[in-house]
């Protein structure tokens, strides 16, 4: 089923514009990719910090 973009009107005066199936799929994929990228960035920052901590420990003689 391939729905096109459509508008839904409510009695209160608000109108909602719903995305088409294609736009919805692209948006969901974008946020999924963004989430994975964010996890990778956080992991690499943590890994670099651990390396920095190890270097500091070696310099202090506690390694």
C-alpha cells in the first residue's frame, strides 16, 4: 500500500499534514542512522578517554 501525503482537518481548527509512505520510510531510516551514528561517536569518545586515562596512569607510575 502506497499512501500519498494527505491533510486531516479537525473541528477545533487544527490541520495535520500526514507524510506519504515514502517520506515516512525515509524519515524513519534517517533517525535510525542518526541513532547508530550517535552510539558510535559516544563509544569512540569513551574509548579515547580510556586511552588517555591509561597514558596518565603510566606517566604517574600507577600503570
